[in-house]
C-alpha cells in the first residue's frame, strides 16, 4: 500500500491518502485542509495518479482533522466513516471553530458509515483493521494495515508523545490504556503515521516514549 502525506492547516495536521498502486483504489484519512490551495494540492495528486477515493476515514472529530471531510466525501461520492462515540464532537464543529478562534465557516458533521473496534475494511486486496483508541477523544480510532506494517494513529500516539487530553472527552488514563492495549501489542517494526509530526515505530515508542513507562 502506498502512503502519501499532506501537511495542512494552522495545526500542521497530517492528511493521508492510502492507495493501491495496481487498482488505484484509495481512502483519505483525516482531510483537515482549511485553505483552497490545500484542497487543490490533494485533489491534484488524486487526479494525477488516477485515484478512486472509496471512503473518507476519520480518526477523531477534532476540527483540525475534519475540516474538509464532508467536502471530500461529497466531491468523490463516498461515505464519511468514523466512530459514533465522536458524534457529539461532530455535531459541534461551529463551537470548535470558535474555541480555536478560527475565522471560517463550519457545519456540523454527520457520520455516514459508523466504525467500531474490530471492524475490518478492504482496500483493493488489503485489510484495514479498525482499532478503538479512546482517550484523546471518546471515539478515537486507529487504522492498522497488517500487510503493509502501518498504523494510522491520529492523535492517539506521536513520536515521543501522546495526544492532548484537555479537550472535551479527553482522559489521560484512558488514552494510555488504549495505547498499551491496541498499539503496543502490534509488531515493533510497525510504522506509526501520526496526526501531527514525524513517523515513528511501535518499537521506538515502547523504548523511548516517556508517557508509556
């Protein structure tokens, strides 16, 4: 599976495209683009590579990860998939914009395709395993591709850190428990694609992440 990353918006959020080189099927994960030029960069890549977007996957419903989620789902005629445990956050996009003092319109989001722990999606011939990882938000999800050895961790786990828990629904004990139960049990060589910052590995975070000792 190919992975393409786009660093977007004021929060330097990582938007990902996961795509199969043969079938050209793809999913978009956490499309947080807030500017037209950011949207243009992503759509240009999709068009140039002839990708067919099958689904918009959301790790969690914070504004910096979903500002273009409905826009992408509508543009490519595909469902927006996320956990219903984040439905409250999804309904409060205008309030989130105000909280972060962003000067842009935002509409409440609805979830077309509910995802839950243990669900398995198929992209081309590769499985995407849905891992519930509450803590940063109530409905946090990670997406694990065992064949490629990659996990998209959203804001659950960073290189040397974990997601903030001072926003509504956040809880540090829950987050650390999620990481230990769902992520640190993955093979050490698994690449961790975080919602912000650089890529890391499960093995590296086991050894060096101060929040997980």
